């Protein structure tokens, strides 16, 4: 097993910081896998990426991702640039024989995601997609309860991902609000996570019916921006919002369970509510990322006089990953899910297997996104079979 994996990362803002934190924390808390070596960080703005590289602890800086991929001292390419850059970079990384860690959503559309998967498979490299919420210990407890049959037959999945960061009509037109850069709006940015959690916990999608809405049709052009923050003049030039502000859809799963989904950036008061509830014949579970260390569980075979949802604090050694951190009862946060994600990637590289979730999960998520968009446009139920390649 290689003791090190040399990482080249493209992107240096929100997810660049989260991934950098994970690479630094991994050897200290989860040392049973190869150590990620923070070899090079890449971004177009040389001054900004040099500052980020210095602050996050990267060994070198690149301003052209092609130069980064061409380096012989890079084993893994980490892509957390905006979504329109994912495909070109991933295809080049695969062609160069580099492992790939790509942020979600995998691509702008299903066709591009399939091309990325095929290229990675052809190159024989490891490929992972950044669905980090699978790596919350409480979510893995939900998975364990379902797999052990302790919820019985699953009837319902109901998932919400609610934010409110663009409620101000004068919030500028950042890249997440432009289809050619983001692919979609709340559906692909937030709904992708909920779709992935549903696939991870319940199963594959059979058909969907949905709707989308763009409440604010145009916004001030930004004078400077990140993915989530921006400056722009309310009386300056304005541009068209070309993605959804909100999406809602229903789903039938292959196993007969039913799902309801909501993704919005207009749920005033919800900074980032990422919630699901699953109901089965023998019990239910409820998870809210704002209380990410807890899983609410209900078992219908509890004694009648004490039946009801109870709160499990998923911080014991019995809970995935918690052995790595602190004694029972000491809680963890958002950034730990990314560290756990990177642990899975490093372990997969060491064990010469594909990490989970990988590009095939990214493709399946992209198919559901495309099905929802088709349903919203054509106002009909859409079967995932329509997208079989
Ligand atoms: C959007 O605000 C966002 O940053 C998503 O892009 C992330 O994937 C999600 O984890 C948090 O919210």
C-alpha cells in the first residue's frame, strides 16, 4: 500500500477549504489509510489561490489546471471548481491516469456524466463524487437499521433541503444561478444530495413527477463573487436567472416505496435544513442535518405505553467513524463528513477498489435530475427507463 497519495486540487473557496481541512485532519484522526499529501492547489486568480494555498497548507500553486494534471507528482485530482468545469477536467485527469474526486453534481447533464464515468472506467482510475452527507454517523446508523430489517418494509422517503440565501431580489447573479455554469438551481445543488441519500437508504428511482419555479427572474450582475456570496449594484446591469429557485417532486422507487422531495433557496428562515424521514412497516427514522449527531428512531414493537420517537445521539464507538474523534457524547460537525468521505477515498485507493459513492452514483443522480426537469417541462410522470443508455 502506498503510504502517500499526492493530491492536486482545483478550486479554493468553500469546498476547497472543506477538502483541505479533510486532507489535513485525516492522518491525525484516521491514520489507517494512505496519507493525502497536499501537493498543489489550483485556481485562475493567482493572488487568491496563493493566499489560499498558504492558509490551507498546500505545497505549491498552479493557475492552469492542465499544468496541474500534467505533473508527474500528482496521483489524485480533486475537482471542486464550478460544475461547468467538471467534465473537461475529469476527462483530462482520466486520460492522464489520475484518480478523481469530483464535487456534486457530477456534471451539467446526464450525457456529460456518462462520458465522465466511461472515461474513468476506461482509464482504470478510482473516481468519487462528493455526496458527503452519506458520511454523517447518524445517517449511517439509519442505513444500518434499514439493512438489518429493523424498520421492516420501507413505504416512504420524504426529503427536504431548504435554504434562504438568495431571498433578496438584489442578491447578484452568481454562477449557481446560471444554467450554463451550474446545470440547474436548487434541484441540482441541493436536491442532488437528497436524491443521493434516497438512493443510499431506500433504493433506485422508477418514475418521478415534479415542478420547478424561478421566483426572481433577473438579478444585478456581480462585480465580485464566490459561489455563495457576491457584490453587485442594485441599479447596475441585470442578468436573467436561468435556473430554478425551487423544485418539488414525487417519486416511486423500484421497490414500491414512495418519495416526496423539496429543494429550495426560498425557505425563509432555513439556513440549510437537510432533512429526511423514512417510514417502514416496523419503524421510522428521522434525520435533520442541523442536529447532525442525532437520529430520531421509532420502533412499533416498543411497549405500548412508551411508544414514540426517541433521540439517539450517534457519537458512541458503535457509530461509524466516531472512534476516530472524541469520547461518547462529544459531537462532530459538517467538516467531519468531508474527512470521512476522504477516508473512504484513500481506503478505496489502498484496497484497489472503487470508492462509494463514485461516478456511477453521480450518473444515477444526474438521471433523476434530468427526469425531474423533463417532468416539469412536459407536465407528466417521467420513467427513469426513458434514460436507459
Ligand atoms: C449550497 O449553498 C451548498 O453549499 C451546496 O452547494 C452544498 O453541496 C451543500 O452541502 C451546502 O449548501
